[in-house]
């Protein structure tokens, strides 16, 4: 009986302390940010973005949503909510962020891991990149590895086909190394690019070979992009590929390895392939080329490409350049790069289509390349 009385007394004391603490804590005043809907589609087909910033002087909406010849109507409400009504926003997963008084800022209600951008998805459900309930879904794993090249712990995302967990170890699979663009990270191809949905759908339709897709982090802190690329090339070769091959039951020859990347990742892809062309039979460069202002690079490659052309053409089965028409900001870099390749006699395929330098284009690129590699 004593134990029961003591327990009850203690509970009463604790409850009293809790009430006392609650009484002392200041009550938070609700704000419009508690109930705001960050993104919604309007009946007229436009998309409305909303952000609560009562003390802001200026706000601009930025990101993929501003790349489609659209009109943006900005309104500032008396309650501190700014709204941006945008026309001509295509269906799909697109990035956006705000410039608030000159500072790049995420949507405040978001919990997404990207540093500066949010992602919204307004797809119809029948697009090639949409999540479909009646399709078997693969898994996306996140691995940490030690980069001896960079001197830090880094991460990669890895997509495996539906059912892989039950069959791992029984059958070897080929590997696609898929690299994001500048300012993004290893989560970007699945978060914004919808790569896992694209791959799930293609595999379910029998349009691609079963494979493992490795999405590394191509962003490295350096003074400039030119310094970042060669470091990643070595990190991929020395650390990432060996790590993947130690963790997964995959083929380790060039015939079963592919590499692709967009924008900065396309540059990293090209640099990797031109240095380690014995390692990859399939090379796809998306919206990328050497900067036309880098005269020293063009002078070097004018000689280097001719030196490797014969061996490169014999070993690389597919070398494909793709981009989003002249509105792609990398278009003229790619055109100049193509001239170097032509002069050196390096064989490649080239495709372009509307879409510009956006995920709208790169999702279509992945859809195309996944159906051609390893066949």
C-alpha cells in the first residue's frame, strides 16, 4: 500500500510541476504561416505560390517555374502573405525558391533536405515520370562512404529494381552512374528528377534492362567549377565505383557500366569518359560542354582528343550528347565542344529537343537513355 500511495503522490507532484512550467512558458501567437498552402493549382490552370514574410521588402519567385515563358503576378497581402500566380507551368516535379530581400530562401514550411530549393509535383498521374500505384517499385538506399580523394565522409543514393532484396546475390546486374547538376546533390535525381519513378515504370513495361543506378554527390566545395570536376572524376574512379562493387553483386567490366550526367554532371561525365574510356561502354552527356570562354581548355583538348580518338572509338559503344534546343544555356558550349570532337574524329550521337536547361528536359533524357543502354 505504501508503494501505491508514494507513486500517486509523485505523479501529483510532477503534474503540478508541469502545470507550473506551462504557466510560465509564453504562449505562441498563431500566424498565417500555420495554415498557408505553399503551392496549389487554381481553377484557371495557373499555379499559386504563397509565402509568409511580413517584414520583407522585396520577394522574387525563382527556379524551374520561371523557365517556361510564363507570366508571374506578384501580390502582397495585408496579413504578410505574398502570392505569386504563375501561368504556363508544366505538369511534373519542378524546383522553386525565393529571393527575399536579396537572400535565396526556401519555402519556410518545407522539410525537404535541399539547401535552397523546394520541389512540388502536380503531375496528372499518367506521365512517364509519375508514381503509379499498380507498378512494382524498387528501393532507393542511401550509403555513406569514405572518400580518400576528398578526405571526408560522403553519400550516394542507389536505386535497385523491384524485388532486388529477394534476389540479391543470385544474379549480377549492370550499373549506371547518374550524376546531377551544379548546386544539387545525390538526392536530386530522385527528389526532383523522379528517376526512381521513371525507372520503375520502364522496367515494369519491359522497356529497359534490369540494372542498378548509382547517384553520387558531384558537388564538391572548391573555388570554381573547373577545380571541382577533376576531383570528382578521381573520387568516382578511386572511391565510389570500388565501394559500389564491394556492396552490390554487379558486373565490373566496361560492357556493363554506363555513365550519364546533366549540366555540371555532364561535364563530369565527359571528363570521366575521356580519361577512363576503358571503363564505360555507354556515355551520355546531357546539357553540357566545355565553356567557350576557357581558351586553354579548348587548346588542350584540340590535341588530347586527337591522341585518344582511335582508342576511344573502339572501346566506347555509345557516346551521346543531348540538350534542350537553343534555349538551353549550355547549347553553345555543346556546339563548340562538338566541333572539337568532329575535328578529332571522335564518333558521337547528338539529339536536341524543346525544354531548355531544366529537369523537364533531363527527365526525358533519362527516359530515353535507360531504354538503350546494356542492350
